[in-house]
C-alpha cells in the first residue's frame, strides 16, 4: 500500500472557506467508495493539527504506488486541478505532499 500526506497552513480568517472546500471535495455524501471514483484509491482523511489551528493534513491511501502513479499521469494531476489551486489561494505558504510506503514492522 502507498500513502500520501499533504500539509497546508491556512491564512488567518480562511478557516471557514477551507472547511467548506475540504468538505465539498472529501465528503461528497453520495454513498460512493473512493475506489468507485478514483481507481486504486482506498481511502482518505482530513486532519487538523492539535498545536496549530491553521494547519491541516490531507492523507490518501492507495492500493499501490503504481495506482498512485497512474492517477498522477492524468494531465490535471501535476497541478492538482481546481481543488489544489483553490486550497493554495487560502494558504499561507506552501502546500506540500510526500509519499510513504506502508510496511509491516
């Protein structure tokens, strides 16, 4: 399995707009599973930092790195499309992601 984590620090005053954007994109409410919408996507989560109320994390879990790479090959993926552009406009600084292998210890 493969996991991505993206960190985004919101500009003060943008919390409500960011919550609305995240809810719209991560809680569609139509009963579909992530893999019904994006091939290879197992699940995702949105997290809020304990120590910084403006810091959010977005986590995605993929069946494999190859599944993530297939999604990333989509022409809209390098920029993240409209969602990432809107999120960046609400942030103070960089929106940065990193990939991780999920391994048993």
